């Protein structure tokens, strides 16, 4: 496991997540969703167990999934950035068809503004560049995160992303 030193990660260290970190990834996902005004329910909400299982499964696939986090000496895991690779049809500018997707960039409110998210994202982007074949990395940005992403080179895609939500009636 590679440990990443970053001056941006004041009062902590950046490292790649392991299966033991799945509960922390779920907790930080809940904080991120709540900050986006998405109701997350109680600590026992069923989605949390589903997310825990999902993270455990993906953490076992290091060639296509990575999560980097900052451990604070006082609070434990306080920040993360997560990424996954997925295959699309090959094209002339991306013959492998491999794309990366960044998500679940989250920092505990008690430790925001210390560079933790940037440090996690730097480590994740290094993983994409050095350990995967992905040459296109996408993400969805909130207003709060857009400045960070732009400072790292993210730009609006050439073609706008659209989304359809299918109502299952449930």
C-alpha cells in the first residue's frame, strides 16, 4: 500500500483505503449526501448497509477501483476521494474505451478547509494516470467543489451530460 505525502494534507496522512475503511467511506458518503440536501435517514438506514457491501466488493478490485483518504490523528478518517474505471466502446481517441469516474469526494465538516479533499483527489488522479489505462476522467461537481476540480484541470465536457430518472413506482 502506497502512502502519499502531501503538504495539502495538514495534520494527517493520505493513504489508499482498504476493506477495513468501508464503514468510514459510508459515513463520509452520508455526510456528502446530507451536505447536498439529500435526506440520508438514520444510522441504520438500509442504504448504508448496501453502500457498505458495495464498497467492500469494489475495494477488492484494485485494478478498477480506488479510494484515497486522510486519517486525522484525532478524529480518524476525515476525508476521501473515490474513483472507478468503466469500459465504453473504443473510439479513435480512446482505443481502450476505459473511462474514469470520480465520486464521493467528502470531508468531515470539522476538518474542511485544510486541503484534505485536494490531497485525496491528487492521489486518486495519480492512480488513474499511473495505474489504469483511463485517459478521460469524469465527475459531477457541486458548487462547493467546482473550484477545486477546475484548479486540477477539469473542464466542462465537450458535449453536455444529460440524465433521465426512471420512475419505478416504488
